[in-house]
C-alpha cells in the first residue's frame, strides 16, 4: 500500500502516525472508529487491527475506485469483517450516523475542517478522541500570507483549542496530528 501511495501520489498517514493511532486505541480501549477521508484504506487497516475482534471501523470515501481498492486491501489484510464501507461525502455520512463513536478521525479536504468540528461533538462518546491529520500543513500554518486552505486549517486549530467540548494537544508528528479528548 505504501508503494502504491507513493507511486500514485495517494496521501496516507504513513507507518509512524498509524502506529501512534494504534497506541491510542490500545490506551483507550476504543472499539468504534469513524474515519473521515479514507482513500485506499491505509489507516483504516491500522484502525481495524487495533480495535480487534468485535470492533468496528467506518471507512468513507467518495471515489468508487478508492473504495474498491480499499475493499481488496481489507480482504488481504484479514480485517474486512471489521470495516463498514461508506461511499460519499464524509461530512454527510457522519451526519447520518445514529451511534456515537470512541474515535472520529478527520482527514478530509482541509477546507472543510471547520465544518467537521461543528459536527463531531454529538457523535463522539464522552472521553472519546477526535483526531485530525495535517494540522501543521507542512509548516504553512506559520506563513504570514496563508492561502484559503491554510486559513481553514488555522481556523480549525483555533476553534478546536477554544472549544469547551475538548481538551486538545497537537502532536508534531509528520504533518501534525491534533488529538482532542471529549470532555
């Protein structure tokens, strides 16, 4: 998967961040994960392995080819029975969920990060983790004249830290990972 991601320029979290996610699941005992923006399913497999038997991971992607590639990877990895595949807009898919989750992982189009933040609290269990990738955006978040996408990430970071719903830390791993615990 890593070779395919490199060859085809598919963004993945990579093994260091994925291992960190696995540690978070182990520490919290999480059993349900809703992943927003799954591409070919790289992080989905890590989540599925971490939640173990009886756990459930929700994969989301709007691209049919990505979803089909991911499905094949899930089968090869032996975790397909732990994953529900949803095709469509991740924000809409999250809004349709009736259950609450132990972890919600946000890795969609960065311009939509502020919208995600408004949707997550009622769909996350108390003590659950809201995890967001790319919050340092290759250090563009410190530029003097940020573009629109960087401004969206900056807004997200500010609002996440100000939120009364979460206690937040940004980990400077790879491209920055925000880990927020729901109060």
